[in-house]
């Protein structure tokens, strides 16, 4: 039976809830460096404004040496501890099982730790649903994922690589992500996009943007797009 769509999922904050990992990624490095750090509620406020880690830590310290050390420690923490703090979004297994019947599923992520992602998927019995995980490593470039334009370039390049590899008609490709970068990448590639709203991340005001707030809403929205 021919698959009707190629459904591409972002990983961080789309398939998984990164909120605890994000908070611990401030708390643990800051404690080591004796820097004040945001509370969970403060971090939500900063993230909803679209602030990145460097901008947030500058609120709590103006010591450039400590800030640079913090960014290095945070990067190492996220690389080594993500598996322990990520949480699968509710209904994910049900949704992927339902979608897999008539679609091919792919993960596209700017995350540079595909081994951790594959380990996480396997540990949560989700690996059976996904054809492949495409990460920034597949692009063969070294590009810092710490500014808006770089993230758009990374996301767009990954989508183009997937489109090239899977030969689907553009109208049968759907990308599900949680950021403006994801939206702009999908727009550049002229594929359909669904925005996964998270309560602790910005909610863009874009006209006619298709949105979901829960994983279980995705199959019906995809089905409506096919009809």
C-alpha cells in the first residue's frame, strides 16, 4: 500500500517536553559557578519572549568569563544528561501508531546528538515508528545553533535533504514543529506545516497558521488536510 504522506516531526519540544531539561540546564551549571539562576516560573516568562540561554544568563551575571563558562557547562550538560530529563508528550505512542498505518514518519532535528535521540526513542518504545532520524550531523557542516538565522538555515537544509531522499510530491509532505524557525523552514521548502504550541514557548501570531496544543490532535488535522 502506497504511503499517502511523509510526516516529519521535530524532536525537542515537539515529540518531547524539554521544560525540565531546560531548567536543570540552568540550575546545575549555575550552582557550579555560584551564579544566580532563574526560577521555573521566571524561565517560562523568558522563553515565552523567545530569549535564548545566553540572553537569559546575562540577566543574572555580567561576568563575561563566568557567562562563557556557563554556556560551555550547559552545552555539555545538555549533551550528556538529556536522556535523563526529557519526557515524551502524552499520547505520542498512540498517535505514531495511528499515523504509521498510512504515512512514513521521519524526525528532523537541529539537535547534534542523534545517538541520544535514538537511545531515547528505543527506551520509550518509539523507534519502531520512525524511518530515520535526520540531525544537523547529516548536513556535514559545523554551524552553531545559537542564533535565529543559523537555526533557520539548519532546519531548511535538513528539510531539503529529507525531500531529496524521499521523493514525495511537495503536497504530500507535512512538517510538525514548535518554533518560528520550523515555520520559516517549511515555508521556504513549500511544504505544509503544523505548529505545536507549548505553554512555555512563544505562540506566534501568524495568519492561517495551523496549530495543535496536544499530540492527539495531530492525526485528525493531517486527515483534514488530505480531504
